[in-house]
């Protein structure tokens, strides 16, 4: 905090009061600076300085296509600090109720469509190796360490073959799109004027057409009615891939969701076991439910379903 205050003295925000705003799953911290009615956000990435350049780069890409992301008002990249436009305190998660689900999610779909117009060249590629690396976190951190499951040679083979099948299916859908990678209800802000703001996009990659759609509609923090999910998925399909039939597009959506949720089982377990962040454990049941529901529907993942259905969460 001393380093932050020392830098703030050199900025136009030296007279602003400072209070903690939030933290995220990384080592970044956020503070809200205020002076009378004016507020801004200070991002402290001093423990993760390498994330700042990607954040600045992706901010520019998204601003160029009309996505409302925080304007960068001041920076000290060497120290790991940015001062950003304040998009408010109301998250999408806190701003939605069953009566406005359809209208709010329709607005969020529009943001995905805008993001997909952003320049994706130069971003890291979501290739087969990376898809499978992410899913591999599930075996190590979730099954072996968190739920303490002893895996036989046959079980390991089931996991290996299933993950390979999932990555192969994911790569059958259109690729090369800008992918936020964490476009869910906690990373969308609802401004006072009703405009949606987007945050936490510095890990953007180049990948599949359905990735951000899955993040939004099979959110780890809120479960939507399945009939609404299907309605919104197919409405999105009508815009991005109108020639693709319902069954094929839903299959793309399902397998992309499997990849993401298998990965998250590992990541949430690792956040607890390695980093001491237990807050994500409460979200494991829904993540596992999504994984079981979808893996039970397809021959390629039926054996994985049988394996994971034996899991009892601590």
C-alpha cells in the first residue's frame, strides 16, 4: 500500500480517498479511489506485472469495436499499477432476476458479438495442446488431490481418451475468434445507464466461436433454465452460423462447455489447495453438475461420466 500511495502523489488522483474494491482469482487487487462524487479504480498488479501489457493491449482491441471496457486513465507499468474508469459496483450477477433474464442475457450476447469483431491476431492460440493442458488440471488437482481418488491405469486411460475426444470436437467448430475466456456474470458490470461493461479480459486468446457463449450461459455462479439456454444458444447461432443445424451447434456448445468445466474443476481445486482461496469451493457442485449432465449425453464421454459420477465432494 505504501508504494501505491507514493505513486498516487505523482498523479491527478493524489487527493482521492482509497478503499479496497475487490480481488480476483489471480494476484491482482483492486481499490476504489474517490473524491466527492468522482470515483476511479486502481488495479494493483505489482505481484503479477506481466499481466499489465496484455491488459493494455486487449483494452485497446475491445475499445476499437465498441465494447465498453474501462478507459485507462493513468499507468505505472514498471510498478504494476493502472488507474481505470470505474464501471460501478453492480455486477450482472447482482443485477439479474428471473423476470429480466431474457432481456439482460440478450444484451450480453450482443457484447460477445462485438468482442468477436475484435482483432485476434497475435493473441495466444487455443490449440489442441492448450485445450488438453487445461483439462489435465482436473485429474491432478480435482481428482487426485482434492477428492483424493485413486486412479487405476484404466481410469487414467479413460481420462486421456476422453480429453482427446473433447479437444478434437472443440476444434471442429469455427476457430480464430477473439475469446475473452471468462465472460460470466461476475465479469460483466451494469452501469447506472443500463450499459454493460466488461472487465477481467487480460487473458484473452484466439479460439472457438462458442467459448464465451458457454462462459455466459453455463455460468459457474448461476444456473439458467435449460430451455432458456437452448433458446439463447440458437439465437446466437442464427447470427454467427446460420447454415449450421440445431443439433450440430448444440454439440459444439456442449463440448466447448465440457472443456471449460473440466478445466475449472482443476482450477478451483488448485486455488484452494495451492493458493488458500477456499471461496471457489462452493462453486464446484454446479461445475461438476454441468460436467456430468453433458458428458452423460455423448458416447465419446460416457466413460468419463461413469468415472466422475463416482465422485463425492468433501
